[in-house]
C-alpha cells in the first residue's frame, strides 16, 4: 500500500497537500512524466478525475484525499484485491460509497491474497478463485447446521444494512439464512440491497421477504443467478415480484425444497408451473391469497411434484373441484394437507378427493371455512385416508353429528381430533365420536362450538374411550356440568385437561371427572371457571397431588387460602401455579412458603389485591426455586417491595 500512495516509497503516508510547494517544480515533474511509457487498460467509458485545479496563479491541488477521485473502475480493481476479513470490513467502514462498491463485487471476482495458497498451487493459472463455502448435511435443516442467520425488521431493513451484512459475513462462510420483515419507509429495501446479498452470499440457503414493496424481479434474478444452493423461499406481500422472478428461481435453484407465497398479486400459474417442473426436491408448498393462481397452476405443480411433495397448504385461492381431484389422485406422498377458504370448491370436490384413494400417506388434515365439507364428503375423506392421525375442522358449518360419528368410525388410525366453531355439533355427536373412535384417539379439542347444550344423557353411557389422554374444551358456553360429567365417565385415563372459559361448570360437574381419572392428572387448566370453589381444588390436590405439575386457576374468584393449604400439603411435583385474580391472601402465601416439598418454578399472583408487602419474606423464601414471578396489578404490593425482590431473586424473571 505505501508503494501505491507514496512518492518516495518510505513508510510515511501523505494525507494531503502537494509534494512540491513551488509551481515550477510541477512543471519539471510534468516534463519527466511525459517521457515515460505508462500502461493504461481500456475502459468502458472515459472519466476525468483531476485532483489539480488550473488557476491564473498556477496549479492548486484539491484538498480531497487522492484515492477519492479515482473512478469506480480503479476502486473496483483495488477492492477486489483486499483480503477478506478484517481488512475488507475496514474498507467498507470508510464510507457508504466504499461499502456499496464492495458489496457489488461477486465473491468469485475477489482475488486470492493468500501467498501460501499460491505457492502450494503453482500450476493454477487464474488469479481469482471462488471462495469455499460452508458444507451442509443433506438431511439437515438450515437452522441447525451452524449457518449464519440475520433478521432485519421495520426501520432497520435498508439496502445499506444488507450491503454491510453481505460484506461482513463473507469471511465466515457467508450468510445461510436471511429474513426481512417490513421495510424502511424512507430508505426501504430495494433490488440493489438484495443484489448485494446475492453477490456476497452465494451460500444462502433460506430467504424470507415480507412486506418489501420495492423488491421486484431484478432482485430475484440476482438471487437465482448467484445463490444456487437456495432451499427455502418465503415471499409475503411482495407486489413487485411476478412470474418472471419465480421462473428464474426455478431455473437456477434445483435444490429448492420449500416455497411459501402469500399475497403476491403478480404471481400466477406460469410461475407455479415452472417450480413444479424444474424443482425436483420440492417437498413443501404453501400458497395464500394469490388472485392470479388457479386450477392450472396448482394442478400442474401437484402432478409434476407428486413423488416428493409431502406438505401442501392452499388458502384463499380461486381453485375449483378440479384441483382437489388432482390432490386426491396425485398426492401419493402428501402427509400434511391444509385447505382453507376455498369458496369455489363444492361437496363433490372433497368427495372425489377422498374417493380417489391417492392420499394413503396423509397423516394430518386441516380444513377451515370450506362450504364443501359436509357429512358425505367428510366420511369419504376418512375412508380414503387410512393413515390419517390428526384432523382439524374449523368453521365447517355443514358438518353435523351424523358426519362426525361416521368419520370417527371410518378413521381407524385417528389420534387427535380438533373441532372449532363447528356449530352443528352437539353433545350427542361428541359422545358418539368418543364411543366409536377406536382405540387410538388420544386427544380431543372443542373450541367455540356453540351447538353444544348442557343436558343429561338420556341413554346408558357407552363404552369408555380408554386411550384418550388430552381433553380440551374451551369457550363453549353451552358445555356445563351435566355434559362434563358424561365426558368424565367416558374418559377414565385423562392426564391433561383444559376447561378454560367454561363459566357454566360447577363443583358438581367437575368432581365426577376428577374422581374417574385413574391415570393421574398432570396438567389442569381451569382459567375462567368462575363458579368453582375450594372444594374442587382440595379434591384435585388430594386425588392427583402425586402427579399434578401444572394448575391454572386464573379468574377463579372463589378460590381462597383453603386451596393453597391443600396444594401445600398434597402437591409434590407442582411446578407451575397460576392464581391470578383469585381471593388468596398473605396467609395463603405464607402456607405455601413453609411447605418443604413444594418446589414451584412459576407463580402468578396477577390481580391478587389481598397479597401485600407482608408477603415479601415468603416470596423471597420461595425464590430459591422460582424462575418466573408475576406480580402485575397487585395493588397492595409497592414498587419498593418489587425492587427488593428483583435484587434478591436475581435468577427469577419478575413481572410487575
């Protein structure tokens, strides 16, 4: 570097000023230089950058640093010879111009500055070598193989930051995963920033672009041209990206295995067709709210990638029964299928999908807001998917008790059933499904099913569902004590119970369930069950204290210190206790702190107005095991008490 900028060749660097103070000396210098042959390579365009100004009094040197006046072509040749690592990063830190210029140089264009490597490889003719990239296991995920990951959100998402990332990560094997969430409103991410990533990070494996309106096909062209190892692409709300960008990815990224497209208004059937034909390793596809995508693109993709495609999610698309028929016929490798808001798909489409007998490997199925799901089509799906283990129905308003029972009989491998806002399902349907589900059903979840009404069963209780371990009934206002008592008798092996939001159940409804659980309850959520009293908690602690690990009593206003006494005496393994908005006092906290066998890790007292500063010593004592303590909205606990707790319980996260 001294030989480049110093006239005399010594170690002193001249930062400014003229070598000759006398203008006549400059004339002598010119006469010498005019007789010297100078090699000058051809340039694409002529540029004049004169550091000297002509004036009447003679030459006056411009005070700008001499290297700043060099044209970009010269700076390019200099920068591509700078060794990677600290030296290259230092150059990028000089100015925005240098940073952007460095980020525009492809990794293959940098020269090898390692003299040892040059001596060992004497026969190598080229001056520049490709930078060696990080290797990855074939079956590994991007997140678990040690690749560098960077995420930019909101105001931080700018071209300048992307350029800095491209330059800064090059010495560590390059970037492996990039997530951009949103964009700076003034200096948002554009094609220039994405191009910098493409040129500097050819080892990129996963790219996620959310809400970046200024990134278009040109940016994806650069990614496709440079990042041939790309495996995962996530495009959400990218209005400037069209079929051209997606086709470029398909043609240049054969390792693409996962594609997510959401709300991209310019992407249509042609792009999806190219992905299906040119990406032989594609195993996961998710498409949501893309108005130009229809049957032609979806069917072409599914038929082309039928042997490897395992995960399919389609939501809010203008597809018809034809696409579902293709799924049923060509989805031979599909294991996870999600279909949502398909307004143009009728009962016939779902019926054909089930009867096509192509979904033999399907294990998980989610259907949301599809009018085509009826009792008939639901039974057909069960008969055509013999290995189905997880089923989730949301807002399927035409499914009734008959369809649910028929589905339960046909789905012999079903392990998990979730029903949400299926308002034609009643208590009779739930009981019928439990008694006909076979021996493998382990989890049942009911959420906001308004058709369930509390009534006593008019017939003898069917044979119990002995394999059910998880029961979740949330925010079903019609589900009361009578219904709960019936379910309790049907499910004697429950271990996890979630009854949150069932404000209508009372002690008489839940006590039979507690008494019938033979395996021992492990996790119990009773939040929002405002009618429950200490009798329930005492019975729970007495019957299941040897197995209970989590208890949520948030909003149970009738729970008092008597429940804490029962918990302290019987619960040996309880680690998570939520007493938010309960009627507990300092006395109850004192009882729990004195229980030697109780080792709580998480305790919530949010909204407990009767717990005051007097509980400070007890909370400190319990702090030997606590890692989380919630004291929000505890009006009787002062801020000074909270500060003392924060100081003494330094290992515990305290919310106040």
